């Protein structure tokens, strides 16, 4: 199994941050082990959206869905010390 570094970009997220709702985008790096780059990308997205704090903060109405895309997915040398980055938010 190989190790991958996956860069995710979120757009159009209505988030509750510091007690107020606002529209944000974000970047997040996720490290996963997988057989293929495609499966690594899928797992990275699932891992990011399963974060309970993140899920609780999303306030999008059904008619305004957010988007999450894989910006980059690269196989890297295995390193068990690597940790996922936090969500890095940017106002839209």
C-alpha cells in the first residue's frame, strides 16, 4: 500500500465560526494509505467530511450545496509521523 498526500479545497460552505454564520472556502491536506490515487482521493474526502466539529458547523440550505474538490493527489514516501492539517478557512 502506498501513502498519498491529498489537498482538498472546499467552496461555498455556510459555516458557523466564532458564533456567527458566514460563507467560507477552505484548504485541508489529508494523508492516506491506499492502493491507488483514485481510492486515496475518495478516502480523503470521506475522512474530511466525517470530522464531527466540521459537520456541526456546516449550515448550507438544501438549495445552496457546498463543493469539495481534490486539488492535488500525490504519492509520497511513507512517513507515519505526518498528520492531517487543520481546516484552513478563507472568507468568500
